[in-house]
């Protein structure tokens, strides 16, 4: 069921290249205003509701601060403290909540939860993270690369780690922007083909993570144990032995390659300290850019192009 044609952002492939190019330019303008302390309040008297089933630092801070900076209000809801946590149907919650605000961001577990919510929402819904997709983070990463190196079209991104929500969003981004992803995952943590579009030819799988870094323009990774998989931590530490992004792997990449990590990071596990704290790392710019691209996203979904 759908009440009207509402534009949602539930996975990276939801937007076209033209839309992303517009959003990137808006993010540049909004970031410049932020850096120059120039007030910009296009969302005055608008309200964002943020629904969290998974804990967060960057997602909550970037959305909440961003909405305030755009002149609107942000309301935080944890499912433990709402009727959703007591079994209220997702469809009912969507109908009620979307009558009381202008836009909703959800950070939850299964993608089907946010899909069901969006189907019954009268306002735009943004995916703040699900087990399957993390589009806002990868959008910020693409923006960060473009900011530092120019176009990402035709470039090579090396993904070192398990096939998680970040990777699936990177694979969608590769199709939209026209770049290639070198993927290296430990045995048993490889790509689920059901989460990749059948025609996607924008990636190559490598058994050796160092080989995946060869000639890369960007090397990126994530924690080895994502939220919801904590009981697997000991097994994963053993399985991921050798998948650390260290100086030797970065030397296989292009000389001007960047390193990214969506954070939080565990130095000495998925990345060495000399890499994440080194000159090729742009993780702090990457984290900050969540704020700016999401402000552009909020503006676009509430007001359309301006």
C-alpha cells in the first residue's frame, strides 16, 4: 500500500546520477555556508523524526545537528522507549508518525522493516542504516572522494572486509557513478548475490586482500564485527586474520590513494594505526561530510530541487 508518490532514500540505487550530481553541488554550497557561519534555514518549522533500533554516534549527531542547522527540529525516538518496542505494527506506526512530522530517518536491522515503514508513510523516509544497506555513509564517502580527488568515475575502490551493508551500498554506487570495486572478503563472508543487481559488472572478487588493493584509488574497510553480530566476534577475529589494511597493502594502491573507514575503528584489527592516522587517511573529513550530504538530502526530500 502507498498513499502517494513519495520519494524515499532506502538504498543507494534509489537516486539517479543526475540527482546525485545535484545533491553533491547542494552539499558543497551547504558546507561552505556552514564553514563561513552563514545562517541557512530552509527547513524552518519542519520536523525530522529519528527512529533508532540500533545505537549510533555519527548518524544521530549528523542528522540531529543537521536538521537544527537547517532551521528545523529533530526528535529522537528509541524503539525501546516507544510503542514500536511493545509490538505496535510497523504499518500503524508509520501512518501515525508520518502525520506528525515532515520527514523520518530510521536506523534498524532488517531492510524489510524500513521498506514496510516507507510503504505506509505519508512523508519521505531515509535509511540511516540497515543490515543490508548504508546509503548515507557511502554517499558521504563518494562526496569526500570527489572533494579530495575530483570525479570518481572510472576509478577503483578496494573493499577489504566482509560483505556487509557498506559493501552492498558501494556496489550500487559503482553502478550509478561508473567506477569499479575490488572486493576481498574472507572465506564464508563473501557476497550474497541476492543483494547485488543481476547486471552489476562493476566489481571483481579477489581472494588475496593485498591483490585487491593493487592500483586502487581508494581503499576502504569496516569493523570486522558489526552491530548484531557480537556473539561471532571471536570466530571473526580468527577468520579475518590477514585482512587488516596496513602500510603494505596501501603501498599496493596508487600513490595518491585515499583511505576511508566509516568508524568506529579498531586500530590493530581491520586497520593499522599508521594507516588510519596517516597522510592518506581522510576519515575525519569523511565523518564530517555525513553532516553536509545529509543536510542536502533533507533539503531535497522535503523541498525538492530549489
